C-alpha cells in the first residue's frame, strides 16, 4: 500500500488536538501500514503548539510545524504539502467536521484513476444561510477554476503527491490550493462523505471570508474579470455609437434638441463603467505587485520532529 501523508492546518484547537490525533492514528492503521500526520500550527493564539509538541514527542507518525504568524489556511496547507513524504496526500480541517474514519473513501475513489478527489458532504451541518452561501461559493469556485466533472470543492481532499510538482516553484502570499491543483491535472473526482458539527469553538469563516476567497480566485488565478471588463467596454462603445446616431438624426430633423439632462446621464453611465473597469485593473495590479515583492507563502518558526 502507498504511504499516506495527512496535512492538517491548526488554529486555536488545543482542546481537540489530542482527540483528533487518536482518531487519525486509529483510522489510518486500517488503511495503510505506512503513514504520517503533519500538523501545521498557523499562528494559534492558544497552546496548540505545545499540544502538537507533546503529540509528536510521543508518536513516530506525527510531525509538527509552527509558522511565524497566521498566514491563512491554504498557506499552512502548502507548508505541510511541501514537507509531506507520502505517495498520497490528504488534507482536512482540525475541528473533526471531517471524520478521520471517512479518509478511506477518498483513497478508494482515488484508485479509480483520479489524481484529486474531493470529499463532498451528504448534508451540510451549518445554518441554512451559511450552507447556501458556502455551497454557492464552492460551486462558483469550481467553475471559475475550470475543474471539469465536479460542481463542488472541499477542504477534505486527497491527491497524488506528484501533482505538487506543478506548483513547486510557486511563491506568493495569496494561496488557493484548489487553483494550484488545477495546474498539475484535470483528473478530478468526488465522493460522498459524512460531515459532522464542529466539536469545539466556532468557525473562522463567514460570508465576507467567502467573498474574499472568491475575489482572490477571480483576480489571482483567472482572467474572467478582465474579459468581462472588455465585454462591458464593447457593449457601451456600441451604446455610445447608438446615442451619437440618435443625436445626429434628431439634430438633422429638429434642428437642435435640449441635451443637458440627456448628456449628463450618458456621462454618468460612462464614468461609472470606466471606474468599474479601472477597479478590476487595480485588483490585478495589486496581485502583480504582491507577487513582485516576493513575499513568502509561509515561514516556519519551529519544527517538531516525529518521536520514537
């Protein structure tokens, strides 16, 4: 059986890490004889790193990484992925919403010829409005990224380690793992898994977080907004030509027309379109600026190697 690497970003989860570690180890022993679990502490404000050090000191299958500050979930995942040594990498959250006992479903589906498999919850466990926005956003992200055959992406995923070769030189503070995976393959699959309510604390994601992620994907990994701006520009160019023709015909027929309100409206419309388009260009320039600064995706402060 291939070696498995499970990568988990950790943020303020000191009360649940021991339980998570025990369930992970028990579940993985039934899947593979060789596995590792990488816990990446993403600038937690509690004692999560101390708990990780304690876990890794007692178990040879666990490794810990402590980042210098909070970089974000996807940045922490990238850290773990680049340090993984397995043939297959599994990513999941640290709150036990993704049951470790469901990992085998991802692995079994991966063996059917896929390079990436997402675990799709049979039923979302949040409030109705959050479920709606979450499902809509993740469906939209899958479409934007051009991932064929699936309509939903998830943080509970498994992929072949060779896929990371496509983004081994990627270095930017703006990380979206799902976008990076599309650089290496188009063989995506999904499998239905169980999702449980969060065991401890509250989720750090809200409506604005989803909007932020969507904007990052749109302007950081897609040219859709630029194309949209071009289409809007063409439409209003033809609209302006039509207005000019209307004014010339009315002037020719009536001699002159009272034009200030009409002219003011047209100027307002075109000014709005120009500002909207400039805003899109500004977003792209900001992404280019961030990449030109060569800010790292993450910086490791300490590591906690596997114990005996």
